[in-house]
C-alpha cells in the first residue's frame, strides 16, 4: 500500500485540509501528486487526467465547505485526488478492484461524491438541479460543476447552460478544466477556438481589435454576437451569451491564482463560469509527453514508465475491428468511419492514418454521431459507427428515429459489450441486446470468437439497412482470423456440438464457456450468432429433438436473447422447459471480469451448475437426463 507523506497523512477529510495555511498547500500538492503516481502504478487506472487536477481539487475543497457545498465532477475519471482528500486515501490500493474503491464518483461510496458519473457532459445539468433544489428548500449552499473541454462538445452541456442562464439568484459555478485533451485529442470548432485564444501571442495581439486581423473562428463568433471589442476575442463572448458571468482564463496549477479567484466567486450570485487551464500529466514528465499513453495505464514502474507491451498471443476484438475496417475500406471506397471521441479505444488509429479523408471524429457527441451517420447514408455512402455499447445508450432516439425508421444503411460496431471489469457499472454494455432487438429493421449479431467477429462485421456492412455487431472487451479465444472478407448467412446459427436431451443456445461470448459445460452434460450446443433475425427454424428443431432448452448470454436477462427464444417458442405454440441464463437485474460493480462472470454464474462451471440445479429431478447421477416418465 502506498504510504502518504507528512502533510498528506494529516488529511482525513477536507475539514483537515481547510486547517492548513495557504503556504502549506503547494507542498501538499506535490505530495498528493506523487501519491497518485505511486498508487496508480500499483493498481492501474486513470493517470494523466488526475495529475492535471491536483491543484484544482485542493483549491475547491479548501474554498468550498464540502460536502455541504456540492462538487459535481464530469466523467469522474479525474477524481482520484478528490477521493484521496475525502477519506479514501488508505483504500486507494483497492482502486477498481472487486469490493474496492470505484474509479468514478459513487454516491454510495462517500457523501463527498455528490453525483455518480462515468459518462460525460452531465455535470452542469446535475449541478443546476442541485442549485435549484437548494433554492427551493431555502438552503444556502454552492453547487460546482467541474467539466473538461472535451466534454464541452456534447449538446447536453449547452442545453444545461441555456437553462441555467435564466436564474440570476442561484449559487452555481461551472469550472471549465481546459487541458485541450479528452481521451483522444479533442476535435471541433469549439476546441480550435479555445486553443487559438489561449495561445499567448494571439491573445496579446488580439486585445487591440483595431490592430489585429481576427482568425476565422473568432470572426464568425464576432459576426454572430456583434459584441464589443473585448467580447470578440475572449471566450467570454459565448458563455456570457448563455447568461453566465465569465472569469478567466487562469492557471489551473497556480494555487495563488485559484484560491483567491474561487473565494471571490463564492461571494457572487447567479451562474458563474471559471475557465482554468491545466496540463494533463502535470508533474510527471512521461505523462506530460504522452498523456494518451498514460490516460489509463495498467501497472507500471514510475521510474521507468510504461514499457512497450510484448505482442500478445491473442488479438483483442478491438484490434480485429480495426484491421477489418482498414481492409474493408481498401476494398470499398464508399466506407467512412465515425467515432464519438474514442479513436484509440475503438481501434481506429490505423484507419485514420490510412484513410484520413474518410475518418470522422465528431467529439463526445454520441447523438450527433448517429444522426451524422444517417445523413451520410442518405447520400449513398456506407458509414460504420464505432461506439461502445454503453455510449450507444445515449443515442437511442437517434438510432430509432433517424436510422432504423428510415431503414438506412448504417453499421454499428459495438465494442465493450457485456461486463467491462474495472470500469464497472457505468461502462458495462449489458443492455444493448434488449434495447436493439425491439427496433424494427435492425439486424443484431453477437460474435463468439475473433474470426466470427470479422465475418459478422462484413455481414453487417453488406446488409442494406441498420446492423449492429456486439463484441466484448479484451482478447478473444485465440481463433485464427481469415484474411477474406466473407459474410455469414443472414439469421442462421450453427450447431457446435451434438448431444442429447439438453440443448444449450448460446450467444456471443458465452459460446465458449457454454461449450465446456455442454461437454460435461453431453448437451447439444448451438451458436445462435443472430439475436435478430433469430434462427427460428433452428430453435424449433432443437425444441423438437431435446427435452429442455437453456439460453446463455452476456447481457441482461430481462428482454434479452433468452426472451427472444421464449417469444419464438410461444409464437410456435411449443411448450418446453426453458432456463434463461444471463446477467441479473442489478448493476454489477467493478472487478476482474472473470470473477464477475463467475459470480453471475456465466463461466463454464456456473452454467453447468445452473443447469444441474434447475433440472435436478431429471438428471441421473451420471450427469445424463433421466428419461421422462
């Protein structure tokens, strides 16, 4: 366990922090930064973002009376300093582990975690709700939203700001943590605008508008708002249009600037907007030089840094997708690739390098990414949207209204389908089967191995309508991947093992563990492949030739693939014992994926045990089903 140094060891809560003198805060920041580096190097986790918020976190807790005053962090992966200062220092060695400290704020974990997060761009809405609740209840407290510039690209941010600006008597502060990087480098006009304004020479020259030629982003802003000279060349123009009092930019690593500024803001009424400029990886040269590499590292030696990983024996599904995307793009010049700010995570780095004119990173804007793809499809091109399952939840209306309703040819590559381990419930892709299969015109597939993933991507790409291919995080089973871009028969499963009496109908990542269970039970194992269209003929055939049916999926049981099987049986008038296995109706916390799956009964032993328990009366001591009397 990482040992805290002298000042840090005296801080068990922000109340202890507020007892320190201002002169003690810079050395505390140094101690806190080293503690974060040492701690993350032992557990893995988010690093660059947390090193960038050390001073800001100290200043916020020093000035505001937390937890009575509410701090709402956007995304939340930058909150390790916050956790350390709010009584969880000695638990940081359990970070993102089973029953340990979460990598994100959680209301159940601490009263200082005022709002649970994991997805981006929610902080201003939540903080505004808290501020108005305080006003309604007659309580005097402050609500502070801390949001990164990458998250500012999402429409929800501007919806919240537009709403907040009409309330001139609330205690609301939005802190823009401007580090010019989300996870992938930020994109879009807003980020270019802020970056240009922060460049020292331009900012100094542009103060005198009459002597400067405004660059196009600022010129457009000036035309739009027709503000006075100062307003045309500082970010205040845009934010003050929303009704916020803009302050900044100030150095987010300078406590002597942060603390007096925050103290002054605390005495102001109405929506306030503080622009602070920080640097990801601050104080650790390796992370400063490559903040993307150090965004979410595993365990490493801080003295040596992250070493190049040896070539793994098995490809990850993300790598399979990235290679397929490049191969298909080389074959078809109508393909375009779209990502909502997850270039690295979705495996699109090589595609961007090879096909820069067909690569679109739309920023953290999932809703826009889907409708943007719909517009591209309307013009005869073939968009592939690479998006995590959990983030597609944010674009559900666009998926239905803008894509499926018009039966547009958009392919969705759903990474991180199922449990995701250390990132926990906020990032788990547990619901896509249920929320996709109910949409008309959709094709939904689940890959059981790396080669099948490639085949399904090709199948979905050639299908003339919306198609989704779900695949899990991490490596596959080690299946050889064919070079050919071959398709699968639409809506057809396959028999992987023939047995007797028990038929296990498995989907996606559950095919491999279910096959092991089938071997022990002498059961038939079907790789169903398609959730929609379901292979109804295969379901009927298995029902006719077996005594009991079992479905297995790495997705929520309620409304999932097992429900689709049950519906098909009911529609056919077939009454057959059916056991549906999948993720339970609860949010599943962070931890090792294999352990979590075992706890849910979705490893080979768990699947076998569930079948034996459910059909105990029909099983003989040898493990075979007894003949029905």
